[in-house]
């Protein structure tokens, strides 16, 4: 990892934990007299809980790892998220124990002091760091070996993240065709010494083991720390992780949060509670009304059931309100639905436009076949057709399909008639689905739900 990153991380955590405890004690003392505090042990139980909660929530929000969040506004938002979590747990603790010591004044004081304290630490920490760097202190002289797109992207990342504390010296490559190359790899030994390089990054794709060993040997000879950017950018995923398993360095190409049981349990719990809540509040009267309208306005069944592809590539019966005149089983037929499709009924057009035709799929959610948010499930024929466009389509099936998804809220819903345009659209939609799988969080699910509801209310669902 980057030099000093772990030391900086530890220092930040220690300072913030200190700020948290000082804020807690000061807030409690301001809310009640200090003599009362000493006789109430519940205060220290809550204090311990909040310390552990801070370590957990900052890890989830990536507060200490977010070097790319360079603006203070982004930092302030993340601090606010963590402090709100602190307040919610404090209120819950007070309510359960009926602890009159922790009044509303304590909650207000703690919220203000914690936010101001941590934000001030963030500002001071960065100000001191940048001040030292401007005076040439706490800087590492960096050399990038390989001037190519990977090396240039890495340089841009360094330039936008001053927290790393690097000053860029130049590129070294096998040719001097590019303007930023200060020397050839064959002269690396001399360059490392003359330029007083502290750290080097190898960004040469397809480098042979012999050449890589030579570079590492020269860096070791000159006491230069060397880092290697693996050439895995040709793969679809950018979510890599490196672990040490019994002495073997293992690179995992894709990381999926929902691969962890506790996140799947959280998502499933939310699906059930949210579905039951809507069933009691909304569906108990809305679904019967829509069912009656569908039945009275066109011949055929009220609901349309279709085989679709779900988790682990298994088929399941997906339910919708019937929106077409002819109840065609499209499981065996790839037929693109167009904007003015004559098969769609008048009420069906409204249902599809508003997404209300998908309401029966909450039954699939309760059955555990679907989730509220996830990649939309494909009909059998569609899935086979899309496989010709995107061979890694089965990666979508590592999670449960959803009623709505990241692709849908970005307007990538349905197909279009033009073959080439539909192919591009399908690939983009699947890429959005895979991004969602690799970047899932409960907060992202809430965001997608809110966007979906907003699009339904404004009629901007892109559906037909």
C-alpha cells in the first residue's frame, strides 16, 4: 500500500475517537451536573457503544478510505451520516433504558460538538499536511515506470489526491517517444540514484517476469519502495481485492457485497418489511381496483405469469398485471415491445408507463424469488438473445432480480426496434446491473427506490 497511509489512518481514527469521547462527556456535563454523571453508570455503557459504533459506521461509509473525496462538502456529508447514526443509537438507548440523564439537550450538544470536532480535525489535518508539502516536507519523490494509459491515469489520481504526499518526478519507459519520459528503463539504476527517488510504481502491461524482477532488484538496491499495478484492466470488473491465504497472494477479480451473509440478511429483511408495509397501506385496496379495471376493459386474465431467469440462473414464475390484448407467452419468443405496440390495451399502456403493471411482483418478493431492488429479470427468450450481445450476462444472476434497478432509474428500460441501437442499449443496461452488484449498499437501494417513485409520479419512467 501507499507509504504512510496506514499511519495516517491510525492517527485519524485515534483523534476522532478522542473527539467523540470529549464531545460525549462535555455534552453530558452540559445537560446535567457533573456530580450526577459520576453516579450514573449507564452513561459509560452508552459511551462504549458509541465508540464501537463509530468504528463500524466509518468503515461502512468509507470515511477514512475516501482519498478521492477531496472537497470538504463531501467530507461534511459523510461526517453527518456517521453522527446521525450516533444520535439514532443514543435515542434508542435512552428510550429502552428510560434514562432521564440523557436529555434532549445532551442529544443536541453531542450532535453539534461531534460534527464540529471531526470536521475541524479533518480541516486541520489536511491544512497541516498541505502546508508541510508546500515547504517540501513529508513528500515522497515518485517515479512511474511505464508511460501508458494506466500510468497516466495513476498520475492523474495522484495529482487529485494530495493526501498521498507524492511529488511526481517523471516517467521511465523503454522508449523516449513521449514527452514526460525522463529516461529509459535500461538506465533505471542511475535515475533512481540521481533523482533521489523514494517510491516507484510499475505500470507496464504484459511485462515479462525477467524484466519485472530486474526492476524490483534495482529498486531494492537503491532502497526505493516499489509498487506494481497489475494488468487486470482488460477485465470487466474493477473491484479487485488482494488477500493472503496461507502464504499465497490471492487476487479476487470481483467483489460483491451481497456475497456476505449479513448483507443478504439485511436486504431480505428490508424486502419483507417494506413489502408487508405497502401491502397493508396501499396494495390492499389498489390491487383489487386495478384488477377490476383490467378485467372490465379487455378480455383475458387479470394477471400475466411468465417464466424468467432469477438467482443462480434458476427459472421462476414472474407475475404482472396483463397489459396486452393477446396473452402471448413471450418466454419462447423474442418480440420487442414498441411505443405504439397494437397489442397493448389502453389501460395496459397506462400501467406500463406508470410501472403499476409490476405491482404483483411484490408477491415474488415475499416468496423470496425477487428483491425490491436488483437487475430486472429477463424472459427466457430475451436472456438467450442478450447472451449474444454480452457473454458475461450470467453475472447478473449472482443476486436476486428486482422490481426496479440501477439501470431502470437511468432510463435503460425495455428494448428498441433498431437492432444495433438495441444491442448498445442492452450492453449498457447490463453494465449498469453489474455496477450495482459490485457497489451495492442499503443506501443505494433507498436511492433507487426514491428515484423510482419520483419517476412514477412524474411519468418519466421511459416505459411503454
